[in-house]
């Protein structure tokens, strides 16, 4: 779990960084207070009970005296301040009566010095930069405690008895050696614990005041900006105003002119239509103050004139062109004004959302530090319960106001469209640089290689009768690595979508913000992996088909791919270590309390059943040494050589079914552990039941003997008794098939319901079967995904049936790669809406605070701010790769020409 301090630093707005809660300093002070408290508790156990009780009573009396003393100081300070205010008001009134203008300057001068014009008693109690931290906080022990509390002498006396000076240091040494008085030792430990507790209280209250003041100032600033925008829009042409009325009439007139032009185009303008148009035109000219109709006599002709070509030519030449020109200028002016208002609203909206994030992070920090205080000092539990900063609701109200304004002015009242336009996508690691070019040309290389592999496989199988890549013995190795590469691409897609729509996945997953890749970085890594994958697949196919020299056995290329994939999964270790730690914790689910990210990883595992099966196959392929065997010839095109270990009992009936069940078992254990941690039956037990149903489908479809439908399972005989027995077996088999199908449908529908209603928070009838608050811009996205999930959930259950189990509904082997990819894609889409729901509300109670800050680029240094690729490096790489491709292409062309010439000579010799 990442410390909250790291989360706070990652979500800080750089310009406001000194206005956030000083969480680390509060933790440091609280740690010291805990050490002092533990020392007091140890002394309570060691010292006699009479000494402890006597010291506690005396300490309580002194504490009451100090409280009274502080109240007197506060009262005297208040009286002094009121006196100064009264004096200021009298002086200002006197100045106003005399007509002087120095009143305002005197007001500010006296106000600035009001804090320094206190009584000597108050001045003595004001801490300064040179005042020791523990000085002046408690009445002293012994004879000194009986002295009257007055002036700087008391402060000096307290400093003398402070733990921070040399004498107290010597006293602590003698107390540890057992040479000091027990009562004095215990007293001083109480003093130290009380001082440190008060230091924490002072620091806490100071941070609360700092955060509240800044929050209120920013709220006032944003409110003023909103009001200024409203006023500017009121005086512009976008809202109703006398000037706007003129524009509105002009727009209406332009619309009228367009209709008139259309009528002239079809030459069906009658005298009545011209008369009506003339009256409307006169009305608009008068209302807009642009003069009478006499200024444009040639546009309309006479009221009773015909729709002749002369009238048309006069209208086009005199009036319409001027109106068009004027309307185009007005349109450009209005567009410029609208863009300016949009930019202003976008800036205000972003500031409001960032202020909301600011309040959320500070609110969370104060809640966490207050709970730490309650655990550290249980006798003072609840001291800061009601002293917490604002939770950001006022900033959210301002943001909602901006959304309504923007939607009303620019989106025809569509709030969702306004939200999508207001949250600008600039920054946040989504902007491209030279890495875009690098990613683009490498994607082009992958596309060419992919087409090359597909063409060779298809052409080789149908034209030459060669074995397709899917029929090669090592194809499951490539399928396993392809599944891992696919998930890498899908993970980059997920990060991109989360970042684009401000879903704070870093906060929700509790990632270390110092080790976060941008989507572009993830895609660059994934395209490199895909490039190596396609190259090795192509070389493996060519070597097996005899199209290239077999310098190494064809099975060595899958081994190279396994080694490269393992390297990518392990290195760089700094980035991969959190992934392996999460995998270990998921495997130890019953013994490790699951976090939101661990549950996410467990859900992803349930979608990678086919990948795990192929990974096991690849491990057995390497360990058994089958990769050293030669590839079969083309005359065996209908079947690849069978591996003995693949048909063994431990692999087919033990290992593969266990792999199918293992991810479901992990999620089942996570649900039970979550129920143990929270004590909530819902949603933990119903969720566990969902995975139990899926396990039942897998077990029943795999191991029940009456369900196996292979041809050899049921004997066919002409004997009547055997025929009747065979019929009975078939009837029972049909019964179990119906039962299994019902279980299959029930499990799929239950999983679909859980996805939509529980994981995504959708399906609420009062919101059109969606949710109350949506972060994606279009409702159609949600409806399409809900429909797709209904279909793909049935395919997911099919992937749980082990291969070659004999089940009737088992997917064909050639569809395994497609079903694996589709299921990974479904899980990716699922993750978009799962994190959106978790962002909106704390559904599973993983956080103390329900609200989550939006994902913004705050200007802090992260790993994704480091640009590893500059322009000249990318261009140099492109040049090198281009030269390599040109050389290989030239070599291929020369080799092909030589081979063709050699083949023609051979044919000519044969003819001779």
C-alpha cells in the first residue's frame, strides 16, 4: 500500500503546493507524542501507585491553572483589541469630519500593527521564531509551581524547566541511571507528553486554518470570475440585450434573404411572395435601425412586379451580396466572442475541479491524521472529530454552475456534452512528442510483418499444401505470448481512457506515482514486443516450411520468444516489482487482506484462463525438450505430432482443470477474506457465490462421465439388450446436458447482472437504466457496452471448459486464440466502467473518504515527465531501420532472381 503522503504529493497543484496540509510534519510530531506517551505508560507500570496517583492529581491542578491563565490572556487580548478598534473608529470619524484623506491609510497602518500593540502580559505569551518549541507551555513543578503567573519571568522559568535545555538533558541522563527522584521523573515525563500533545494540537489547528482560509479565498475568486463572465456575456451579443436585439433581427433577416434566394433560384417568386418579403424586410430594417426600404429599391422591384430575370439580377447585384458580406463579418465576430467565452469557462471550470481536488486531499489527510491521533492517544480520542476542513462541496457546486452555463450557451442544454468539452485533455501524459513518430513507424512495421505472416500462412496452405502456422507443434507457445502482448496493449488502452476522462487510477490502485508510465510509453513497449513476436513467428514458419536455412532447429525460435517474454516480465525490475508483489498477494488471498488493485488483478486472472493453459503448455514444451525435435513434413499437414506429456493423466486431467479453477478459487477466497475483514455479507457473499457457480460449471462440464460425448464412449451394438442400455445412457446424458446448459446460462446471466448493477453501478431504472453520475460523455457508450457484455459473458464461461475434455460445447481449437483475445478485450472494457464507478463512490469501502480527486496533470515530476527520446535519436533510428530493410530487400530480390535463373537452367537441362 502506498503511503498517503505520496498520494498527496502526486495530486498537489504545483502553484498551491505550500497551501496543502503538512501531512509529514504532523506525522513526525505525532510520532514524538507517541514516544512520550509510551514512556509515561512505562513509568506508570514501574513506579509505586501512590506516586503515580499523586503526580496525576497535582498535574491536573496545574493544568487547570494553565487553562485559566490562557483564558485570562485571551480575554485581556480581546479587550485590548476592542479598545484599539474603538479608538480607530473615533479617529476615522474625526478625520472624516475634518475632511482629511488620511483615514484609509491610518486604518491599514493601525490594523497592521494591532497585533503588536498588546499588553505586556499578552506580549510575553506570543511565541516567536527564537522561542523554543517546548517553552512557555506548562506551569513548573515544585516550588516554582506555586509562584504567581505573571510576565516574562514566568516564561523564563518555564524555559528553565524545559526538556530542550542543557539542565533537562542532564536530568534525563540521571533519571535513566536511577539517580533522580522518581516523582520528578514521572512529573517531567507527564510534562513532556503534554507539551508534545499540545504541539500537535497547535500544528493541527494551524494547518486547518491555513487550508480553510485558502479554500475560501479561492472560492471567492472563482465566484468573482463566474460573475464577471456572466456580466460580459450579458453585455455581448450572445444574450438578450438591446444590441443583441439588433443582431437577432439581422440574423432573422439573413434567414429571410436565404429563403428569398432559394425562391429566385427556382424562379417561382410571385407578386404576393415579393410583397410579403418586402413587408418583412421593411419591418426588420426599421426594428434594427438600418433605414427604410427606399435605400434598396432594386432588390425587390415593384410590389406588383413579375419574377423576371431583371429583378433577379438586380437583387443579386445590389442587396444580397452586401447582406452576405455583413452577415459573414458578424458571424466571425460572434465566433471569436464565443471562443473567448468558452476558454474563460474552461479555465474557471478546471480551477473549480482542481479546488475540489484540493479540498478532497486535505480532507482525507486531516481524517487520516485525526484517526492516527485517536489510536496514538486514546485518552484524548475524538479531540479533532469535528475540526476538519471542508469536503469540497462548495467547489463542486460552482463547477456544476459552470456546467449549466456552458450547456445552456453552447450545448443546447446537454450537461454531459458540456462536461466532456469543459474537461480539457491537454497534459496528463496524453500529449505526443517525438515518441509519436517512433510509435507510428514501428506500428507500420508490425502491420507489414502481420500481413506477411498471414499471407504466407494462407498462401502456403492453399496453394502449396503446406502446414499453416496454427498446425505447427509450437503454436501454443506463440498463442501464450500473444495473449500477454495483447494484455499489454489493452493495459495501455485502459490507462489512456482513464487519463483522458479524469479517472484517477493512480489514486484508486494506490500506485507509487514515481513509477507511472504514460499510455505512449506503454504503447511503445508493447509495439516493441509485438515486433519481436512477429519476427520470430515468421522465422519459425519459414524454417519449418523449408524457405530458409535451418541454422538452428525451428523449435528454437519459440524458445527465443519465451526467453524474451520472460525478460520483459522481469526487467526493468523497479517497474515490474510491484506487479510481482501484487501477484504473490493475490495467490495468498486467504492470508492477505485484498485491496482494490488486488481484486482487480484477481478479476483479470479469471479472464486469462486460456493464457495460463498455453503458458503451462509452453513450459512443458521447453522442459521436455520437444523444441529440439524436427518439424513434420508437409505430408503430415492435417495433424501435428502429438506430445506424450500432453496426453498424460497428470496434464490432461489434473493440471489443466486446476488451471481453469485456480483464478476462480482466488477470487472466491478474496471475497471470503473481504467478508472477514468488513463483516458485510453484501456484496461479499453474493460475489463469492458468483465464482462458486462458475467453478461448478467448470467441474461439471469437465469431469462428469455421462457428459463426455466422444464417439468411443458409447458402444453401438445390434444386440437388443445392449441397444436398450445404450438408449438409457443417452437419455441420462441428455438430462445432464440440459442441467449443465441451465447451469451455464444461470452463471452467465448472474455474472452479467453483477457486472452491470454492482461493478458498474448501472441498471437503475430511475436513470434510464444507467447511473446517477456518469463520467463518459455519451449515454450510447453505456448501452452498447451493456449489450456487448451480455454476449461476451457467455463466451467467458465457455473459456472455463478445459480443451480436449470432450464436452459438447467445448470451443474448437482454432478459435482459442480468438476467444482469448475477445475475453481480454471484454475485461478491458469492464475495467473502464469499474473504475469509473469506484471513482464516483466508494462501493466496496476500501477508503475512509468516499470522494476521489480527479486525475489532473499537476506539474510534479513523475517518471512520465522524463523524455527518453529526442528528435535526432528517433530520426537516427528510422534511418538505421530503413537501411536494414533496404539491404534485406535487395538481398531477397537478388536471391530470388538467382533462384529463378537456377530453376530455369534446371528445366532447360531436363528438356534436353
